[in-house]
């Protein structure tokens, strides 16, 4: 998804990182529900250590990002999920061929 950059991305990430872990997820979900791409992209397109999500298991963070993208744009979110499913299937097939 395209990223919208502004000078406030650092402040958004700092604000999210300062929230309790459960509050971070709630804050991002609410931002996605109201269509706030700037807030969501400032967090999900940054390294997880800048936002406090580095303690979250990688698979959970990937799922969270997918859900946020789907909330912002259901059509692209569905396409992203399908691409990930196909990638995973291809990786399994390549692993089975070894």
C-alpha cells in the first residue's frame, strides 16, 4: 500500500510506543476503522522497535498488519492475504521438493 509521509510520523510512532501494549493495538485498530492511513502507515511501515511492537511475535505482528490493511482497504487487504497464501504454498512446495 502506498505510504503517506509527513513530518509527524516520528511523533505518531513515539505516541504509539508510549502506550501500553494492549492500548497500541486498540489505538491502531481505531485509526484504521476511521480511515486514518497516516497513523496506520507511520506505525506498520516502520521497524517494530520504533513502535514498541518488537516484543510481539513476528507471526502475530504480520497478522496484525494484514488486519489493519484489510480494515483500511478491504479489496487490497483481500489481495494481500491471497498473495501471502500463495507465497506460503509455494514455499511449502519448494520445501517438499528438497
